[in-house]
């Protein structure tokens, strides 16, 4: 929620800049950074207060604790809490700075950006995952000069190639300097006192400098200082706490959920895992988590990215046959009226039956559009089913009917 509140402010500024595309004259907006941060803090405080009210019937210990045995936790003040079962939900933290010279010259991490009421004119963003892309574009929307340095050949390298390339091109088109395929050498101060990253690509050395550096090179599961050895719980500093399909750890009465498991760093997955683990912990149950639909995810860039079900990469790796069709927003009526035509949608289907296997969108309101496909996946719908469903015109949602019709004709 904190980053999405900031992103909304940045997008509002960009909409004003783009108003001329819609025949609207507007003066260039200026960000009120203290106001943006104050709004974010109010929103998060309200969310937190509401959820704290829901904990009123429970005993809440707001202090550090460590396992002293598989059935006991010792708190910082010396108290001991005993329990038949435990659920670990300690989340993740920013990965430490390991690039040569970066700790010495200093940098901001993704957490610090969320509270930055003052920002310099130019920033280097290290990383092209969802955090780097979201925050890099947020900073760009605020009018900052942004350079993104990405180790892979495109941003969102864990997604299908066409998705990563589409967002890479979109970010560049907005004016972000995006350097891909880089190997970081070192960070240093430039002759002008600015911060500089020296990197290589294809055997050639390059450099980029700015007033500040933003470190977005990943997060790590928060499994340190929990006394896991005393509890008999296996964990790895990089991959997190080991759990089985029921969310049980290596100790049968201790469960782990969310980012600390290293499985899917998504809030809705953590909530789902928490529900499964709680039912199993309370009832000595064996309910298994099913991630077929839960692993759907979105990236709140502009254009937004959203993915549900199987991906091309996963189907190829599993040796499964599939057919695919896509359709661009640049040829879609509602997108044209909104002047938001970057991106596309695609549907993956099973040959013969037309059963929908997966879908993805890179485009306006992608985080909302993907839910139609999640419903289709839940009910094992086919592309024939999808084209029978009325879609209002002109809407963004009707774009799904075009790849569905193409696939239906191909079957």
C-alpha cells in the first residue's frame, strides 16, 4: 500500500502532462513531496489502525522474540510464551548492499524512498524487477531524471520475453534512460561530487552518474535472529524457511507463510497461505496450498503488467503444447479514446479443447483486466466460453475477445 499510494500521485502528475493528447491545455504540474508523503502516511496509519482494532480480542506482544524450543518463544523482556503450534510470518527485508564502493558513498534503498520527502534532481536506480520498475517510474513521474541499470537484457526478466520487452520499450519511450545487460563493477564519487556507477557490457566499460543512487536489487526472507535452530526449523538465508505443501516447516507443529518462505512475494498469497496454515495448525490438518490461481500477480507500472495461470516459459519447461494469440492496445477502440495504447493482451490455450491455460496483459488498468481471466481459469473455461460472454463496448475489457476469437477459429 505505501508504494501504491506514491505511484498514484506520480501517475496523476503524468496524466496532467499527457492531457494535451486529449485536447486539454494544462500547465505543467509541480510535485508537493511533503504533501505526497503525508497523504501516504495518513492512508497507511488508517489501514493499520483498522487492522489493529481487529486484534483487540487477542493478546499482542509488540517486541522481539526467539524460539527457545519447538514449543516456546522467549521475548526481549524475558517473558516466555508457550504454544502447541506456531505460524511464522516475519516477511522480508531489503537485500544488503554488496556492490564494491556503494556502502562507502551511500545510497537509498526501496524502503527509504517510500518516506523520502526530499529528492534530488537525478537518480540512478539499480535493478529491473518489479520494485525497481515501479519506483523508477514513480521518480520519473515526479520530474526526476532517472537512469535505470539492469543486469538482465530486459526488465522483469522472470516474466515471458514479450512482457519484459514491452515494458522495457515503454519505459524508454517515456524518457527513462534504461541500460540493460550490465555488469556492475563499482560505485564511486565523480569529479563533481556526484555518485557514479561503473559497469561493463560486452567487454566495454561504461558509467552513469546522478545525485543519488537507489538500490533495488532484491529482498531477502526475514529468518535471522528467530532461534530457528532451537525450534528445529530448517531455513536458508537466501531461499527462506523450508515448507511443504501444507505450509509445515521441518518441525510438524511450526508453520511459515508469506515472504519468509521465499515462494511467492505477493500479499494475496501470504494471506491465502496464512489461512491454510491456520486451519492446519488448529486442526492438525493436511490441507495443501494450491497456487494455480494464487500465483497471479501484477506490476503497477504504466503500462501495468499482470499475469495469471501458466506462462509460456512454464509450459515450454513442462513440455506441454499450447496455442497462443495476442492483441495490441494500439488497435483497441477504448484504449485509443483514452490515449493509452501501449502494450497488449495474450491468451494461452490448450490445443484441441481451447481450455484457457494462462493469460497476460501489458497495458492500461492491467491489474483490473486480469481478474476476468482469473475467473475464467477458476472455472476451467475455454476460449469458446469466453467469446460467448457479453462485453460492453467500448471498454478495455472487450480486448480479451479478440485473441479468444482468433484461438477459437484456429481450433
